[in-house]
């Protein structure tokens, strides 16, 4: 049994895999520091309470219909959740506090920690006199930068006249103009996006602090700039999954464990791991290009194709039968992988990724070089850091073509270029891992965060 400090922290993750994982990991870290944990969550994408028996889980209705839960439009999903969850969330907190019988017990709740995309939680928290921390699950450079988009538009920089321009976006390097044009193309009307971002900025400014799933070693410049925007402390506590707390899965899908014995039989650093995360969807022809590109390398690959991620198809049935039969020992396709375990496996030599922040950081922490295939939002910036700043990967520049994929995999896995990339990512891995060890920057920020929460 952990020693408790008599304080409770309430967490409210956004119901997306990339937000649930770091939030649950943060819960484990805070629990190891003596806090009791209450997780309020929506019915949609509810975390598996049975995997975390030491936490209290409270489900609130989210009002989403079956059809709405299947939408691929994340912006729409977040908008609906914001419209429909405010009252249930408020009621849940009211009930929670009412159940704490005495005033003394009521004060045991120290703070609320939730995602910046929840737009109503700051006001609700204020009405309960509850300090709120925002958990930033993006690279902090993106968090700061995306809040400046409305300003860029006001000042006439957006939209860019040339949507394929290679030069850098002012105030948002190393993002290129073509990257930001792509991010904007995927978002619905610009006024809606701007007012949404404005609201995030306004509510975040009223919070008590931001907890960042990054570290000084990865985000030094943007952290230094944060005091131009925010007056409260920022806590870059490092990648949550490498803190020394007991591992348990917060996966919404069942990971296919057969990946591990399959990897055990492969040579060291011989396999390319391919995954585009929990949200990205591709067309049938893109699926085929990736399949042919991987197969043409004649090197081994482990490929995650999420059911429902190929437009109009259930899974991989559109791939030619001959391809699936020819996979043989060389390739393995699964519906969901135990990704952190896979990346830590000695057989993995490269990661073809969409560069979601969790995947990017997980890859860095295991020293696995990347091939970047970003699709939207913060992925575009993370990929630029990987290829242009840290130089720990190869950028596909959006070309989902078999020849390009084959070439990138070969360059990374076989060439001397790959060796250089591997050396650089191993050095970065060591720095990031050192930051969470005693005396490291992330470890010190975590101590500060715990002190701050205890001070309320
Ligand atoms: N993940 C996993 N198995 C898979 C694919 C992804 O466990 O087969 C996990 C991965 O380890 C990461 C998360 O899902 O923690 C994806 O988050 P990320 O920020 O990379 O991308 P998103 O899904 O938000 O686009």
C-alpha cells in the first residue's frame, strides 16, 4: 500500500487514446506520491476501470449517439462533447462534494487536472473554488504556437498565398508554410477554429498551471517563451511513461500480444514498426502503397492497421490476396499492438509513424529512429522537429507512394545515413531519460508540482 497524503486529485481526460494514456500515467505518478485519484470520464471511450483498481472512476453521460461516436471528425467530436458534458460534469462534482460529509473531507480535494480542449471545466472548477491544472499532451511548442493562429490570421499572414511554400511560418518555427496550410485545410471554417482557439487561450490563462508531457531537453525554447503568454508556472515533468511507476495498460483496444514472440524470432534492429496511431484514417489506395512499399524492401515489418482506419473498409480485405499470402515470415499485420513494448524490443530498427506526440516521445525514449508521415494538427510540427531540428528521422513529405516508402525504409534501416540518425536519437534518448531521474529537470519539476498541489 502506498503512503497517502490525505489529498485527492480529480482527473478528467478527453476521451481520445492519445489523451487518456498520459492522463492515466500522470494519475499513477501522483498516486505514487500519496494522492488519491478520482477519474471522471465520459461513457464514450471509457478507460478500463478494472486495470486500475486503486483509482475511483466516475462515469458521466456524454449524450453522443452511436453514429456520433463513429465520426472521424475529431473537431466535431470535441465540439459535441463540450456542448453536452458540462451539466453532467457539474452534477458529478456536486455529488462528489456532497458525499464528502464534513467540510474537512471536502477540502481534501486539491485540484482538477484536465485537457485544454475541455472549454467549460475552468468555469465549473472556479464555481467550486477548485484550482485547475491543464494537462498539455502536445509538444509545448505546438501548444503555444497553435494558440497564436488567430493572431496570424488577424495580422493577415493567413491563409498563405502559396500553400506549398517551404519557408518557415513566422512565430511558429520549424513549421513550414505548407505544413500549416495542411493543418488549416483539415480544420472546418476558420472563424470557428479561431474562436475555439481563443477560448482555449482564455480559459487556460485562468488556470493554476500547465503540466506538460515533455521536458526541457525537448522543449527548451518554447518553455522559455511561455512567460510571454502565461503568468503561472509550467511543469514539464517529462514523458510520463518513463517515470518509475508500475506499468498497466490504458489501451482502449486489445493489444495483440503475439507481436512479442514474433519479434523475439527476428534479428536485432531488423524490423520496421508501422503505426499511424488511434485517429488517422487512410484510403484504400494509400493502404496498398504502404503495403507494396514495405514489401518491396524485402525487410521485415510489423504493421498496425486499426479496424475502421481504411475508408469504406472493415480492415485489410482490400489488399490483394497474394500480398497477404506472401507475407510469410517477413511481415506481420495486427489490429493494435502493445506499442511501448514493441518499441522497446531489440528487434525494432525503425518506426514509420504519424508523429502523434505520444508515439514520437515513445520512439525517442527507446532510441528508435523514425520515418515521418504526419497527417494533421500537431503531427506536422512534431515531424519537423524529428527531421529538421533533432535530425532523428526521415520525412516522407506526405508522399504515400510505394517507391518513396521503400526508399525511406532502406535509407533508415540499411544506409550509413541511418547510422548517423541512430547515434543522434540514442543521445537524445539518454538526455530525456536522465531528465526523469533524481536531480534531472523533469524530476525537479515533478517535485515542484507535488508541492504546489499540496499547497492548496
Ligand atoms: N498505441 C498503441 N498501440 C498501437 C498504436 C498506438 O498502444 O497499435 C498507443 C501509442 O503507444 C500511443 C497512443 O496509442 O501512446 C497514440 O497516441 P499518439 O499521440 O501517438 O497518437 P494519436 O492516436 O493521438 O493520433
